[in-house]
């Protein structure tokens, strides 16, 4: 995908660079119009087609499209029979959507710290938190960079001897389940495998700020060879539609009005209007991923002279950066780590939370929207009220205190990135000169 035309706008005397606007073209508009004119706007043929195309794209066994990644994670836990009396471990460094579904199903959330200097859950801390009640691990692929699934599988496999399954799906796994929060990770690869193939189950987000959007929406995928695919797909569809044994599309067949309610389910299905957006976005997605790679490389070049740490999105098999690679090296990098390039995470080692916050304010004054990903869960009231204390998660706190997220989206031009980089330099140097630590 070639450089886009700048979408930054002038606001008085300053340029304005938005944080993450959706990248919508005539292709998406036409596909949505087609859905509207078809007379079928709820879950129907476009949703089913998007599920099939996403499964092909990721190599997952099946894909179920839902109203959000949060709904997908809750459905995954319910499909595994996880509920009251069970424990599920996730990272302290994540958004609430990684943890709230654990509470929704009545299980107990357990948090693990990240590794020092990393956004990724510490596998040693994870292993130390496993008990006989642990039923699942929810690793988080922050910014689209995949966790070390080799190490995660090793931790999960170590639980086989003491694992006591409570149902057929747990028995099929024979160990604690790995249920990835891959909200950011569609299109990311690790040693040749795609997000959707690495964990036992994987959730994706198609929220408005994600690389691929359906405005709101998400999906649940699972890897091949573990579950009865048809039974799992049917169960998740039942959950998403009140437990009703026929969806609206099936009921349109002549004389097929009859249905049953298998259990009191929920309402979290995707509509064909949303799926239409997704279908057009998926056709463009390889180009969107390539553009994100180019933008990451430009940020890396532009910030190389500052004492900051950028999340490494692309690595070859030897562990080196692949952000500037030619086509052959890009193919080689697929045997290492290739992120989806979702977020531009920048850490400022040695700087305080006050410095970070002041820098974000200076950027805003210059027309650049910046953010923070993420405020660790124990800093939030909901999780403090569950008994978590940030003092128990020092590495997560250290990551958070000096992290800033810069704009990274496919509507940025090269000039936009250069402007953000220049304003970042200005703010960083000015704050240092003013003695802000």
C-alpha cells in the first residue's frame, strides 16, 4: 500500500493529527449500501461470509462473528464451562475487557505481573499463580505483537498431571486452556503461524479504532484438531442469540418458523451491516498491514536519536528488527515475529508519570492526539475493590508510568508522522530544559 494522502487538518495556525480515525473508503460504503439494499441487515449471508473469509485468512478452524471482542471472550469462557469456583489468570497490564468477562461468568480473576521492561505477562509469575482451580489463561497481545506462545504452551502443558476436567471440552484439552485476547492482533504472525492458530481459542476486536473495523464487533476463533468444530460453533451461536435454536436467516425458509430456546442465552450477534464493513476491510487488509509496517519504520527512524524505547513490532528469525526489510527479509520475518502494527507504544525510561502527562499535554497543544495503553487494572476502582493492589505489580506500574502512545493508523501520511515526531522532540526537549523529571 502506497503512502496515503494526509488527513490531518489545519485548526487555526496548527496542524491536527487525530489518534485513530477509521479508514473508510468507497469500497466499504458500497458494501454497506449493498447490505441495506438487499433487505437483510441483521445476522445473515454477509456475516456468514465474513466468518468464512476470516477463518481462511487466519487459518483458524472456525470463526464466529459477534458484537464485540468482550462478548467473544465471555462466550469462550462459557463454552469451556468456566464459572463459579474456577479461576482464570490474565495480565495486570491490559484493558478491563481482558478481565471483566471472567467476572461476568462468575469465575475469579487472578492477575499476573508483566516481565521487567515488557508489556507481556511474565510466564514465571503466571506459573506461580496456577492452582487446582485454574481453568484458563488469558494472555494479551498488546499493540498487535503476539505473546510468546511457546512458553505459554509449556506452562499450560505442565498442568496436565494435576488437571481435573469438568466437562468434555476441558477433557479434550486435558490442561488449562489458553484463551488469547487477540483484540489487537488480526494478521500478526509468529514462526509462520497466524493469530487464531496459536492459542486454543482467540478473540479479535473490530471496534472503530482497530486495524480492521466493523464499527463495533468482534470474533471468536479456535485452532484445529481440539474441539468438535460444529458443536462449538453451534453453542456460541446459541449463546449470541438468546439460546434460540434457529437464527433469523434459518427462519426465513418456507415453513421453518418453529424454534426452541435451549437455554436463557444472551444477545451479542453481529449484523450484516457490520459484516459488510468487515468484508470490504478484509479485502484491503494486506495493504493496510503493509502501510502500518512502513509507518512504524518511519517512527523508528524519526525517534532514533532520543533515549526512548519503542515496542518492536517486527523481528526476523534471528531476533533483529525487520521494520526496514526488503520483500525477502519480510518473508523471513514471518518465521520470527510480525505484529499487526496496531499501536505505537513509546516508553521514556527514567522519566516520571508527571513528565509523561506533561508531554501528552504539549502534544495536544501542538495538535497531536496521544494516549496511554494501558492503565494497569489494579489502579482502577473496579479491581481495587476486588482486592488487587498495584504494589503487587511493580513491573506493570513501571511500564505504565512513562508510556505514551502516538498516532498509528493508515490515514496518516509520511508528513503526518514527521510532524508528530517533530512535535514529540520539541515537547521532550522543552520539558527537559524546564527541569521536569
